[in-house]
């Protein structure tokens, strides 16, 4: 007769302890990675803001005023942050109506998500003057840093000095009577912003 292997009274006990230790270790590693990622995102955002491109604000053939590159901008390069007052999405219609009553021809509302909008109409930076194009040279990207969302404008392709910056506003489609005509002049122009 061959000797049998000794079997512990609680075969899962040692494995369960090892499994809990492994899980605890994994959670600790994940937390460290997330913390490092948040620090990396924050420092990356700080570096990007410090590298905002050399731009100029002047008359535009598209719509009144525009923002133009003073130097060439490489594809995927950060250009500028869209800044303004953070408001709840639920009050945007009232805010727009108030601007219309005051005779403001344009409002600069940028929807970030279902809950928040950046209103740059009264307090905003130069990015609010970037016009719409159906064939844009820029795109927007929402970046969350330390729990706060930021709107970054990035180059979609190489942008030459003197070229006007533009991105697709991607407005929701509305009835024809409320349509805002598009003046971008692109070959693929949709004819309307909304």
C-alpha cells in the first residue's frame, strides 16, 4: 500500500488567506496606479496650458471675429483651453433667452456633458472666437483633471501661420425655421450649423 498525502483539515483556509492577500495587494496597486494617473493627468494639463499656442484675434470672413494661428501648429498639438463660467445645463435656455433680450447677437455656450455647460459669453477667453467649419482644422476634447472638466482645443491637422482656427460645433439639428446658416465655405458645407 502506498502512503497517502497529508490533507489539511481546512484545505481552502490557506488558499483563502493567500487569495485575500493577493486581492488586497492588487487593490493597493490599482489605487497607486489611479493616483499616479491622476497626478500625471494634472501635470500633463498644466504642461499643456503652459504651451498654449501663439494666436491672434482678428476679423474673420466666416463670422465677424476669429482666432488665427501666428505660427504653424502640428497635428494633435494642444492649442488653447475653452474657458468661461460653469453653469448647469438646465439653465442654458433661460440664459440664451436673456442674452437675446439684451440684444447680444451671439452667445458662447459649450455643452460639456448632460449636466454642465461652459458659458464664455460674458467671461471667457480667446477660444470663444474659434468659428465653426464643416471641414475643421481643430477638434475639442474634454479632459478631467482632479475632478474638474476642461475643454481643450487640439489641431486636427497641420495648421499654417495665418490660418483661421475652426472646429465643428456639432449642434443638434432643429426645425428649418430655427436653422442657423453655415458660412464656413467648405466644399462639404452642410449649409447650416443646426
